């Protein structure tokens, strides 16, 4: 995505850095202007990416017969990729200036993309199974017990489990009054610290490379699961409220986009057709 955005930026760098009032005098103006073949094409490709990204993920998530079609997390990554690259191309389509209906669609699109980044952060805080479906409390406890059983098979594992549990227990007790978002960032920091401590404990042991790798993977999985369970209820509430905002903005964006396309076609701007 970064490579594509960088390529588009470098290709039209001279045009984009020229003052708007001076652009009509450039030889590439008719090709690079929003209704020109190049920029118009970027808008069509970008809008198509957004439509595909939203429709495929929503279908996979909501239509029961598609639930077995790949992991939901993979569909989410595909959705995020298209819905970040698409808006980027649309911004270049505008050549960094927009007005009227196009401006409404543009700002709604950017708001949706920005809120999508926040939604992705909240999404990964909720424990899920290998298919990407949310785990129940019973399933979470079952996974924690399974990880505890595997790690506690050795004295080092017992020590690691105790260290991990104490680290997250201390946070859940001492940070009850902080905001959920602040607590999430604190937990991220604690998880990194725990992983660093586990690596040091493994380094002092006499485990083989393969044993150390497996041991660290189990310890890291327990740390991640504990991190998510500390604020599970709060994150689910935040995710619900986020979705209540994200969805209406998405609808407004598509309505404004449809109006913009209709007006564009009515005025005779039909790209290469």
C-alpha cells in the first residue's frame, strides 16, 4: 500500500506541488486534473476498492453461509488494505482540492478511514479463536488453563506463569480509575515488558533452540490472552459505540459518492468511455 501511494505521489509530484492557480498553464494539466484521464482513473479505481473492501467483508461477516469461507481476520486485513489504499487514491484524484458534494464524500471517506484504524485497534483487543470468531468466557478460561498446564510442566514454566500473572494482576488492581483507552496502552507496554522478561528467563535456562522457541510461544500466548481479558468488557462496549458511529458515516459516504458519480456522469465526465 505504501509503495503504491508513494509511486502515485512521485509520478505527479511536480503537478501536486504547483499552486492551484498555476496548474492550468502546465502541459500535463488536462491529463492530471481531477476530470483528466489519469486522476479520474485514480478516483474510479480508489472508489471501486472501497466498494469491494466494504462489501466483501460485510458479506463474509453477516451472511451465515459464508462463515466457513476463510478466517474472518484475513477478510478484515483485506478490507483494511483496500479501504486505506482506496481513499489514498481518491485523495490523489481530487489533486488535493474538492468542493460541493465531492467535498462531503471526501471528508466522510477520510473520517471512515480514520475511525477504521481505531476500530482495528479495538478489534484485536477482543480474544478470538483461530477462525476469528469471538471467544466466550468459558473458551477463554479453557485456553488459559491449557496454556497453564503446558507451561507448568517444568519448574521454569511455573516461574514464568507466576511472573506473567502477577504483572497483569497488578495492572488490573492499580488502574481501576484510568480510562479504558489509557489502560489499553498500559497493557500493551506491560505485554512488551513481560515478553522481554520471559526471553531473559529462557536465555538463563538450558533449553534447546526448538524448546526455547516453543516455550516462548506458549508464554507469549498467555500474556496476550491475559492482556485482552483484563479489559474485555470495556473494550466490547467501546467497540459497540465505535460501530454505532462508523456505520452511519459509511452510509453517508456511499450516498455522497453515489451523488458525486451521478452528477459527474450527467455532466459528461465518463473517463475513457
